[in-house]
C-alpha cells in the first residue's frame, strides 16, 4: 500500500464522518489492511513473518493517524460547540524508554545482592577518567578510549575536563567515599565516545560493578557474573572469561555469555538431529552469535595501584570490577541489530518494549 496515500487522505479529512469512513476503508473487515493480510498465503514461507509484521505496523500507524486526526477535528469542532457531557478522549499513553527500563531492571538485580546504586559525574577531570585508574598522562592505553575534552581551563592537579568515556571514573570516587571496604557499587551513568555505527553511539550508558573486601577472588567475580547473566538474560545463560588487557585490572578479562538463540552451540539444530559427514551436529550456523557466545564487556581484578590511589591497602583488601554497555545488553537480550534506533525518537520502535 502506498504509505503516502493514506497520510494524505487522513490529513485532508475535515469531519469525524469522513474519518469514520476512512477507518472502515482501511481498518474495517473488508478494508485495505485485511486485504493485505489475506494475501499472506501467497508469500513465501520465509518472508511471511516479516510481511505480517510490516502489515501490522502499518495498521498501528493508520489507527494512530486516524485517532490523532479525530482529536484535531473534534477540537476544531468544539471551538464552535463544546459538549461538556461527552466522555473524555483517551490520549495515547507514554511509557518508559527502553534504556530506562533496562537501568531499572539491572539496578534491582544488583540491589538484591547488596550492591548500592550510585551515579558519578559524566563530566569529570582526567584524573578520575585516567590517572586514578593507573593510566598516567601520556600512557598509550589512554588512546584506547577516545575522549572528548571540554574547552575550559585545566585544573592544576586534576588535569583537563572530559566527557567521561567510561564509568570506571566512579571507582576512585567510590573508594574515597566509603573509605574502608566493604564496597559493593553499581555505577550507572552516561558515557561519551566519538563513534557512530550499528553498535556504537556517541552517547551511551555503562553500568560498572565494583566489589572490594577481604578475600575477594575471581571465583566471586565469576559467581556474580553468572548470577547477573541468569537474572537478566534468562535461566541457563552461562558466562565465560577470556584473557584481555585493561590498565586498571590485573588479570583482565572479556566476558562472553552463551547465546540463547542456539543454547551456546553456535548451531541451530537440524529437526532430525544427528551428525553431518564431518561429525559436527547437523544444522545451520546461528545468525545471532555465529559461535555460541556473545561478547558482554570488560572485567578483572582491581589493580593494586588503583586500590592504593583510592586509599585502600592492597595487602588487606582485594576486589573486582566490570564495565558493560547498557545499550549492548539490551541488544543481546532482544536480538536487536542497531542501537542507534534507541535514540531515533521513533515511537514505533520504542513502543515495542
Ligand atoms: C571499558 O570501558 C572499561 N572501562 C570496562 C571495564 C571496567 C573493564 C572495569 C574492567 C574493569 P570498553 O571500552 O570495552 O571497556 O567498553 C565496555 C562496553 O561499553 C563495551 O563492551 C560496549 O558494550 C560499551 N561501549 C563502548 N563504547 C560504546 C559506544 N560508543 N556506544 C555504545 N556502547 C559502547
């Protein structure tokens, strides 16, 4: 159906009667939408789902369009005659943004195991974003996180002002706030990096976990990651750690979670099961992960220099930290392919959540 056609028709309607007629024309039992839906039998099987989704989206759009136009027309009419006895119009309801929903959910998951939600500045000094994290001025690791600087005079000891490229700037602040561990922090804040592609936006959110206490080990870290993965992504989701490098953790890891689309096998099984000629399970490669695993983000044991800078003795205490992207976990949970949609302001996308 020509999308412009219905827009023009609905827009040029001048009365509620005309709009009612258009409603029947498009949404009625013999209307255009049902005609489109009735042709679904002629669509190839693999395209049926997408076709159905598109027609349903169109239906919602037309419904909304007519609803809004009816409001406009009745308002114009009411300027002439206002009937106080008419029932009120039901305005479309708003809802929380997909990122706000995820922040609420993640906060609750960590609060349940004693973590305290904090929010540290998204505009900070170089000291918080780098120096306090074992990345002295001029250190090449600083280039790994491309940074936007604010055009104000530098602080004599804290350096230049930056838009924080990660939530790790909260680590030093939290250590200095708590002074003596235990620390169980979940820091959720906006971060900024000059990127723009399907998996990167210039503004994005990270959530940073920090746990410091006596006898904290990688086993605690792994247990917490497993707990988070099962709560957020669903029962049965597993995590694995791969060696990596961050200047502020030692040892450092990348965390992967098992893909729920293929149950971590990387293969969508053949209905009859069995093995192919090479002895691999029969089936096709999973389109979501390709390998059975999806990359979640960075983690590791807090570097002794970072503890020291926060005023905490590394002889007495140890800790771990992680930093994951909120947009990325949403993407992984719902199988989305472009995080730029989150910020497009397109209500049709946002209404799905
Ligand atoms: C860091 O930012 C580390 N600070 C994480 C960390 C914390 C490691 C504590 C160890 C201990 P990285 O640059 O990999 O790491 O970013 C972490 C996550 O942020 C990425 O996996 C990604 O999900 C998200 N991310 C990074 N840049 C962007 C961007 N431009 N848009 C959206 N998400 C992003």
